[in-house]
């Protein structure tokens, strides 16, 4: 596993030279953005144990935020981080609900995401309503518009790698340990002096900001935003990415994102059946790979006596 | 707005509330027995709706009660089969609950797209099961609404009787409260669990026929309705049967009145805002109120 | 001398049930203070009230003279009141070392930003936390288990790990809730010695325990509760001779329990 990260990074960096196909690069950019989104939920669910069904809301805040800010003349390099911060701040609205547990937290975040979706759909003056926002500017670095799909891909892949490393560092720190402890036993965490609500809220804000970053990149990658991309389905899709990747595994979340983005594309050949097959694949993976994709190698290697 | 018009809105709210209640009951029964948030519940409803419609296509003169039964049977068999084929296997393999819940989402996608292939992607109109209008003085109430509210209440009462008076019903209650003890006194866990899913599925099937006859049947109909019913179940307190009934009807009323008096574009948001507000005061839903009172 | 902990008129009702009824207790610094009583006497409830798991229905608590009655459990933990749980509450998916490190969380400062940047100060703090956590494991005799997941430890080791987590920050007051439960006689003797060493290290201990030989060996003072009321406080020898205490124990089937020790 020690070589996993550098090898993956190298392969990801060399991909455009190996496969200079615009559509493929477009897809891989989508994978990188989805990976950021999945990493955000993975941190919330895998490290702090909070299930959010409202990631689409923060994704939407980031996307529309960055699109509107660049539309108003702000440079890309300022608008994207600002949009991520804004998405993080928007999650502060939900801080009171972090004291809810399990399904109650999930349903409260779900409610929030439905409200956000309706705002996107109905507030035409701001979001363009059902027609959406068109003509969003391309990503730009140092005043240069990135016209080459390979450059956009590199940017998104590099940011995904940064998010991955950042969240890994966070999980492996005093803060991450505390969040992890709270996930396992809140009473014991409190008795050890941990400020449980504060730490859970911080995880929420971080996860929302990461989702917002993904949304901002999405806006400039696709360059068109409509409400459909921010419905409850998006939240479910993120959850599927994290779970098929294996809850608790950051690398798994990236793998899960790749599967969720690429599988339906590969299945275009089967036309109308593709979502049917996708649904079946999700069920099948749950049935046959207990730890998600991250657990598959172990499941294949597993010997009967290896399990306690 | 006149009193008569208000009453009409209220009847509409109660009717749609009954649909939510029936679905919410299924969520509650399943989460209580197995801990699973059954996200495919809305799709079970949709399949029930489609099957009721197909029964009507085959026999246009079919009595509405039989259409309802067809929907319930389809929902019951489907949900029971999902438990036997998928969830039971997952439970036996002791996979984390989150994975089982993801499997329910997978099944939900599967069913939705199967229905799209089977019944097409266009909304399908139910023939009017009832025509004319009931007039009480100035009041005109659509018979559909009365039919739905009446049947909804009848089914909920029947469910209560089933759960509290019959052996299989009591066995389901027992496994929900304490599976280990229930097995010790000789209750077949697998059978009762499958029964719980089947009953929950039948409730969903009934809700599907009702909702279909009110508007139309559509392969995506289960999605948002299922979500709202889940919210209703949470509102009532997940796992509480009485709470689910109350939560569904309350949600239907709030949504209907909200659409009329506040904003129809934000009709779904009103219910959600209220939900979040209620959860903040009562983190366990309305059922927490009773516990707190004790 | 000011008592380290002073409880005055502590009451706790659950619905109509009175679990604690105006209990007074003073714990002198540097002592091991036993808390015993027949089953249902309210010992664990009292411990929970001191730890701040739930508020008392009446009465006040002072730590070193300062009123802590209104503080929540986590705030009291940061002030130096740590506890163990009767039915073991560890973080099973974390290593023994990291479990102990959680006990030291409140002593650290590094937040989200410094964790992301891995600044030198943050790395130094991490090293310090880990060194102190290892020291705490060593103190309770778990040095060899540092890398193992808490959930995979043997039962006796899990009991010790919980003590290590609570003792790691060198708290002013350590609340031990039946630490000897489920231990074999050898382990119970080792535990008695460990509690004595904790006292020598300067931490005051309140010990709820059913094993009378542990209580009588290590406690400096003992308070007896009965039916939620304070019955008697004194030295172990004095308590054993107190007719009211004997009567309270005789009145229950706890006699068998006391004889078994």
C-alpha cells in the first residue's frame, strides 16, 4: 500500500499523454470532481460517523456561488476557494442538527437539501431557475483560460489529490482522532473532555466546504448549471460512491467515485438498460463485497481461519 | 377563503396524508424490526400502483377494492422477495447497516428503471374509479378523496388489529422489540421478518393505487413521495406505528395548506422546514413527546 | 484543609424514583475514597452526578472550593475529573495508544489548520501526546499492547486501558466505577496495587466497588450509601464495625456477596 499513492498520482498525471482523447479527459475530470465530493462525505461519515443526505446542497452552493462570482467579474482562482468557504459557512445553518443521531440527522440534512434544490429551481433572478445558468467561464490560472481539456483535467486531479492528502492528514491528527473517538462512543468521548458538538460541527463544515469545492469545479468544467444536478439524487449518488468504495477508506471513496461516474458511461452500450444494470451492480457489490471496493482484495484473499 | 373551501383543502390534505401514512407505516415497521431505512419503499409503492393499473387494463370493470388488492399483493410480494433475496443475505453476512441501506438505494434504482422499461416513461392516467361528487350542502367533495381517506383509515385500523390480535402480528411486534427473546420463545425470526417486509410492502402497494388514482402512475412517482413519507415517519418518531400514522396525516395537511396559503413552488420546503424545526425541539420525533411525558 | 471534592445535599430523582436523597460527602485530597453500599444504593448514580453525566435534582458540588454543579461532563473532565465506566466504554476501533491519547486531548491545542499544515509545533505536540499516552499505558502495565486495537484486547486489559485513558492527563480526581468487576483474584490484587500507585502519583480516587477486599485494602476513607441515603463514613475498619452498615448489608441478599469476597 505504501506505493499506492505515488503510483496512482503518477498514473493520473500521465493519463492525458497516454490517452489524448478529449471525451475521455472530460470524463476523467468528472471523476476527479466526483472524487472530491465523495472524499467530503467520506470524511463526515467515515471519520466522524455522521450520515448526511444533504451533500448536494453544499455542492450546489459551491457551484452556483462560483458561477455567479466569476459572472460578476471575480477571477476563477479567487471565486473557487471563496465558493468552497461559502459552502462551508452555509452548513453552519445545520449546526444545531449535528446533535441529532443516525437517521434523524440524515433526514434533517435531507430536508435541507430539498430546500436548497427548491431555491435553485425557483429563484430565477439568482440561479436562472429551471433554465439554469449558461456560459460559465472556463477555469483559468494566472490569467490564462484553460482551453485544453488536459489542463482542466490536471487542475481538477491535482485538487483532488490535495483534498485526499489534506483529509488524510486531518484524519490522522489530534482532531481526527477526536472525531473518530466520538463516532465510536460519545459518552466516553465526553468523559475524556472532548467538546463533542464542536468537533462534530467542525467535521460538518469541513465536509461541506469540500463539497462546495467540488461544486465550484463542476460549474467551470461543465459550464452550465441546472437544478437537476443538485437534486436529492446527487446526495444519494455521493453516498453510493462512499459506500461502494468502503466507508472509512479515503482511497475507496475515489474508487467509488470512478465507478459511479464511469460505469453508466460504459453501460451506454446497453442503452435503456444502463441504470437498471447500475442498480443491480450496486446491490451485487453490497451482496458480494462486504467492505466495499476497498475491502474486495481482502475479501478475495480471505481465508476462513483468518477471521476471528 | 370560505369555510367550505377550507374543508375541501383539509379533506385533500387528509387524503394525501393517508398515502404518506401508509408508506410511513412501512418505513417504521421495517426500521423497528431490522434497523434498515428502506429507501426502496417508494418504488414498492410505484410498482403497486403500476400493477393496480395493469389489473384495470386487463379487466376494465374491476371493482376498486380488487384494484387495491392487486396493488397490495404486488407490493407485498415484491417487498417480501426483497427481504428474502437481498436483505436477509446481507444481515446473515453481518455487513454494516450502511451497506444494507445502500443496497436499498440500489434496488430502488433497479426497480425504477425496470418500471420504465416495463410501463414506459410517460405518466399513465388511472381511469376514474369513482365519478361525480358528494355534495353536503354547499360542499362538493371529490369521491376520490373520500374513497382514499376512508380506505386509508380502514387499512390502518386493520393493521393495528393484525399487529395486536393475531399470532403472526404479535410475532412481528416481538421480533421488533427483542429479537433474541422472541427467538427464545419460539418465534421464527426469518419468517416474521419476511412477514414484516411483506406487510410493509402491501401498505405501500395500497398507497400506490390510491396515489395513482388521485393523479397518475409514473416510474418516478415513488421517489419524492417515498422521501416525504420517510420524513413523515421521522416526524412521528421512527419505529412508532401510531407516530407514523399521525406523522403522515400531519405532513399531508401541512403540505396541502402550505401550498394553498404560502407558496406552491415551496410546498415541499415547508414540510422540510417544519421537520427540521420539530427535530430540533424533539430529537426523537413526535413519539419522543410521550417518552418525555413519562 | 479544603476538601478536593465536596458534595452537599445531592439529590437525584428519576421520574418518581428517588435514587439519591440529600447525600453529603467530602473527599480529602490525596486519598482513595471508597463508595460502597448494597445493590441499588445509588453508588453509580452518585458517581454519574459527580462526573456530570446528568445534573443532580438538587444540591451542589464543589471542586477545590469552586462550584461545578452547573458544568457539563466534558467541562468537568477538562477541569480534572476523569472516570471509568462500569460497563467499559473504550474506542474499540482505535489502538490502545490512541485510546490513551484521547484522554490527553484536552491538554493539546492543535486544530484543523495546523493538522493540515503539519507545522513543527503540531508535530512536536503529537510526539508529546504519544509519549505521554505510552507512559500512561506503561503505568497500568499495558506497554506491550500499545499497537493493538482496543476491541481485540483481553477483558482485564480493557479494564486497565480504560484506567490508562482516564489517568493519562494526571487528573485531580479519578472516578473508578467497579474496576474489579470481572477480574480474577490475581488481576484484582494487581488492580489494588495500581490504585495505590495512582494515589501516590497525586491523583485522588473515588472508588465504587463490590469486591470488599479491594475496598478494605486500598481505601483511606469509605462512605456507605443505602437506599440513596448517606449511611456512614469512616475508616475501613470503622465501617466494618459499624452496626448500621452491618444491618444494611444483612438486610439484603448482599450478605452472600460480602461473604463471597
